[in-house]
């Protein structure tokens, strides 16, 4: 696996940085009563040596947990499941709408890197990962991936995704059922449907993490003078003379916008982090996401 990661060429991931992530974990209070063996401790009764069930082996599983007696009988590899150690399903929702395709670096680049790095550290902790993106008028996904050997598949999938969709990504989150687990939403949240999507994920027994990705100009604009703004998703144009009073009004509106998002997160128990595209990815992960309690 080490050689595979070192030889992997991608503009989205740095193989040396991947190695630094292996000691991190998602900080979640998800409690699974049913599931697969893994590296995450559940609050169910029993010890890690108390047998629970079997499941079929998938690449990346711990060879030490293979039941060779079952193999001799069925000629298939099965993994022993135990009561205390549980593997979590991590769903990552990656916003690929047109509004994400702005900034320097682009918000879409930061979002893709976050999806891949969080996906990698989840695979490293023996969790399963599925990344969802809107494309071709549907919510598509990578499929459930398990084990670090599947990470190059994840990278190849994400590298081919473009941020040119004009439909509301959050409308499509409600189009699929999800098994109990962790749901991570990475988006600029320029939508009126955020609350309904989070409500649905909560109904689906998800422990929800929201990573709010914005341009520095969206958080604190510094421009002045006559400008034309064009909505990237509707192509609607609007001419505005930007003055200090307009900037003050924007900041007040922006505060209200953040307050609404944070209230939705509070209501449904979401972890939340606001990040700017001007911060390097290392700082976002090892500073912003740890400070927000999302990683530990």
C-alpha cells in the first residue's frame, strides 16, 4: 500500500501529507448497534474478544480476523465480527455546483481535497466511505469503499468531477436512503434547502458534520466602486456601486446568513466549521477542523 500511495500521481493529494493523517480520526459520538468490525469503539456491551457475527472478506480487511474454518467449509473468506469494535459508514457529500468553481484556489479544489483526505483517514481507521456528488441530474456516488487499497479508486473518481452543475445539490441529498453512520457535507451552502437536507440526514440517523467552504471575498469583501455581479448558477446580472455603507450592510446580512446555518446545525446536533479558501489545506485540517472538534 505504501508503494501504491507513493507512486500515485494526482494534483489533489500529496502522498507525504497522507502519512501525517493516519493518526487522526473523525471525532464522532456515533453508536452502532449493528455493523462490521473495525477500529472505532462503540458503546455496546462486550469486549473486543466477544464474538458477534461474520461478514465476507473485502480487500483491505485485517487478515488476522479471517475465519479459516469457515473458508475450509465454504471456500470463501469471512471476517469475524466482534461486539465492541465497530466500523462506521462515512458518507461524504461533495458540492459540485457552479458556485464552488470560484476563488484562488477554487473552493471546488479545497472541497475535493477535504473529501479525499477525510476519506483517506477514515479508510485508515477501518471505516467504510462513500462519496456522493451531483452529476447528470442525479446524486451519484463512488460506491462503498473499504480499506486503504481502495483510495486510488476514490482519487480517480473525484479527479473526473467538474463543478459546473446549476441545479441545487441539496435537493438531491433527499433522493437516497442512508444507513446509520456519519454524514459530512462540504459546500458553500448557497441554497435555501440546507435545513431540509440536514433534517432528512438526521431522520436517516446520521451524525452530521458540516464543513462550510467559502472564498475570503465572500467572508469579508474588500472591493469598492462600480461592479457587475453575475450569478454563476442563474446567469442573472446585477450592477452595483459598492460603498462603505454597502459593505457594512453586506456584513450584517452575512452574519444573519451564518446565524441561520449555525442554528440549523445546533437544532440537529451537527458539528460545524467555517473555512476560507485562502488557508492552506494543512492548516484547515490540523487547525480549523481539530479546533472545531471534527477531527482528533
